[in-house]
């Protein structure tokens, strides 16, 4: 029966339903329930990189970096081009001041999806921490533009401040 269920795609359908439900819990800021629901999706399809990356992101948002990192690693083992896993690994590296590792993961995420504003923002900050302010400025300008396009005012204000600060640093170097 299990083989018939898999052939018909019912396991995939049920797992995707859990995934959608987990995202709804996350949107409501119920991270604990989002994680528990994502656990169910992963039980049904343990080789789905996107599910592991999403649960890792939930852990990351909850400040549980070790579990987030484990999920991101699993996602990248399954599929080395999982953008969210690279982004998450970059955030963890940034938090631990591992600037070069952060840049490497953010660059991977950027190559996969060049329009994600948060990736551009963190990539700029990581380059700034490494002392490459011209490159940091370039990425921050892109992030600023993207936040504006998305109507994300809070992050746009932060990016605006960074653009001004990085402009001054580049001009004075």
C-alpha cells in the first residue's frame, strides 16, 4: 500500500499540505507550531531539501542556531543549491563574525536568487566587515532599491543609512 500511495503522489500531497500549514503558523508568529508541523512534512518526505531549509529558517528566527544549522546542512546535502539554506548559513556565520564564511554563503544564495533583498543587505554588511566598502556599497544600493520595490519601509530606511555611511567611507578612502 505504501508503494501505491507514493506512486499516486499522495505522500507528496500530504507533505505539501503540512508545509503550507507550517508556513501559515509561521506567518502568525507561532514558530513552535510551525516547527512541529514542518516535522510532520519532513517525516513524510525526509529527502526534501526545501522542507529542511524552511524548518531551519524557523529555528533561526527562534534563535536556535544549532538546530537551524543542522537543518541547513541537511538541506545542502540533499540539494547543494538550496537558496534558503545558504542564506541561513550566511546569517549564522555573520552572527558569529565569520565574515568570509558569511560572504561565501550569501554569494551562493545570491547566485541562486539575485533579487532577494535580505541576501543583498547581508552580503553588503559582510563585505563591509571585511573592509571592502566599494563592493559593500554596490550590494547595499541594490538592497536599497529592492526594499523600495517591495515596499519594505523599515529595511529601506536601514539600507538608506548604510548607503550614506558607505558612500562616506568610499569617498574618504
